[in-house]
């Protein structure tokens, strides 16, 4: 009896067999194989993380950009944008010269310190007095003095050489264990220090990819990612060949929709991500529900606490309760947390923590057959800055439990005060329910970027959001200084009152460019704009470079 006859009613299978009786076996095999391959291709084409519509639209725009008149128009826009970015850089740096070649003789200490100070004083925003969202999370001359001396002592150390610098490794191990204890890590928990939140997230992506490949045989990995999750996860997907299944967030709570997460789980899922809190809105995903899904389907769950981890860990002791989100939930297998944000350590320090060493082992990179010897490193970098590790350790020692609890109490109190007062302002609204220090604003009456623009004119630097348009303030310890919160609130109230008089006026200036960017359907053009902006960070005067090239200098 044939396979067809086994699966179909006898009369049907008999009819099919008779019709195919004169077809050669080779042809039957070829048709069957071709049909299966075509079916697989169609399935993969339709059921990709990115919709058919979106991919078709991208392809159409790609073709359109090849039309000469369109290409010329885009090239002109790109040139104008480049000139605009370069103009901004030259304006910001107009008071200091550029060093484009090495001096014949080295500069002395006084000259170097003077020039560094001049460079650091460039910029128009008064961050020391709280006019900037996030960015600098603590400022104290006393702490800077301590960390400067500590970094100087350890500036040439490198944990890559534990036999030479065992003390640096000891300090890193202590930092890791202290933070693990803050997040209720058990005896099997572990982690490492990294250069920042992005590297911590990258390492989690790499660890779960390799773990899934070795333990589950997954060769086409997928991660489940709320739309509000940090772009570092997308970077990890690019670097490590992981497909992303994006999960929409609830328009009211801005939390990831759990039923959508459940639906997205497949045999290729290697990790599920939740934020505590997310960067755009400062809201917290339902980590209990995500952890339960991870346990049920045996999938690692990552809690991204990079932004607010050194607040959430101390909030209960400061009198502010949160739903469980850390290793106290059995389904949470990793946590990323930045010590260089609310941990107040110098920039360049973060941690990736795991519930068990089996995940950290998958993170390591080990080479056994190199002529230079056996090589192993825990993260992206081989050599790492021992000075940063020592400075981070010193910061934890400087504050202690009481110091962090008190700073958390101040920051959360001011955040809740600002949020409460902003909710009273007619014409604006708050996105979701902030849980730590980020307050996101929107408006149904006027374009919210107009508020950002006019606050910018008053010296405030806030962060723009898109999809939908919004702005946010990330409250730091600097904002707890006397009068800063009320100054901000008074400026918001005054500006909103004026904006409501002319609600239909369009956005102008730089915010108009940003506002238009997320209305451009061809997102590759927006990506090109972004690349040009990054290029501008490395701008040096072209006229001077030409002189150097021509041997005139």
C-alpha cells in the first residue's frame, strides 16, 4: 500500500494512483521535492519577524532610490544635513583649537590640564544644576576626588592578567557578589563586570544563543522583545545572528502584552526580555508573568535593569514597594544593571548577572589551539580597564547601604512630586505609570516637541520619543537639589499655558527635523541620517586637513 493510500480514503488514493501510473518515479520525486522546498520558502517568506508588507515597502523604496531624479534629491538632502551637523560641531567647538597632528615636543602638565578643562567646558547645558535629563546621575567634588585618586592608582592594571594584578580581580569579584546579593541571587548565581549596559545586554544575547545551540540544538535562534526594550538587544541580534519577535505594548500601561509574548514562543525561542524599567516611559513590564512563561516553556528570561537597577534594589528599604522582578522570581535567569547610572560609579561600568554559572560559561570566549597559548575572556574585551573596576568598587564602598537607600529615597520622592504636579497641568499627559525615575510626557492638544523646543530655549535638555511622539525627563540625584524640581515645573506650566493659545502651530528648528524623521516611510533614509550624525561626532576641520595632506603644516 502506498503512502498516499495510507493517508487518504481508499477511493481517493486509488484515483490518484491511476492518474499518476504513467508518470516516472524520478519526475514524481522531483515534483514532490520542488513542492516541499517551495512551500518552505513561502512559509519562511510570509512568517518572518518583519511583515510581508514592511519588507515589500522597503524593497519598493530601494528601487525608487535608484531613479536618477530621486537619487539626486536624496543626495542633496544628505549633503545639506551633513553641512548642518558640521556647522553645529564647529559652533560648539569654536572657542578651542583642534589638535590634528602630534606636537614636535610633548606638552607639559599645566598645558594639558588647561586644554582638557577648556574642552570639558564646551556645551551650553548646565548639567551641574539639573538642567539635563539623565546623563550625569550624581555630582560631588568629594567623590570625584576619591575616584580620581583610586583610578590613578589602578590606571595601568588589567584583569586579563590575574597573576600580575590579583587585587583587581578580587575587587571585581566583590562588586559582582555585592550586586548579586542586592538582587537576591542564590549560591549558584554569578556574573561579570562589563563596560556598560550595551555590553551587558550583548553578553546575555551571546550566552543564550550559545547555550541554546549546545543544550537544545537551536541553530536559528529567536528572542522575544517588547518594542520598548533597549536597542542594545537589536544590536545583539545583529551581532549574533538572532531573529527578533517584537511584542507590542499596551497603549495605556506601555507594558508588553503578555498574551502576545505567549503566542510568540516557539521551539526556536532562546530568551524572553522584560524591562525594569524601560527607557522611553520608565514603566515596568510584568516580570512575574514573563518569569512564569519562562519556567513553563524552559526559556531563559532576562530582566533589563540597566537604567533603574540601582534604584529598584533599594526602593523597598527606602519605603517604596515594587512587584518582584529579580532572582527572587525562579524564572528570571539574568539581569543587566548599570553601576555607572544610579550606582554613581564613573562611566564604563555595568554588570551582567546570571542565576547559574551554566549561562555565564556560555558567555565566555575560549580559544584552545592558538600558538600564543590557551586564550579565554569573559566578555567582548580582552584587556579591560582595571582603573574602572577599582573606581566602581570604591564607589560602592563610599556610599554603602545607607548612602544608596538615602539617595534612592530622595530621587523617588522628587520623581513622584514632579509626576504628581505634571498630571495637574492641562494639555499634557503622562505615559503609563512610572516606577522609578523616568517621566514621559505627551499631548493631545499640541505637538509635544514644541514643549521640548521651548524648554530647550530655557536651558532644559530633555529626551525626545517617537511612535508616538513624546519627551521624557530622567530624574537624577542632581534634580534633588533645592529648587530644581520647582524650577522645571514652573517652566513647563508657563510654556504649556502659552502653547495652548496656539495649539495648531507646527514644530520648528531641530525638533521639526526629528519630528519629520519618524514620518518618513523609508526608514533606511532615517538610518542614513543617523549615520551622518554619528560621523559628525568625529568631525575635524577639512581645511586644516587639506593643508596637512599637502604638506603645508
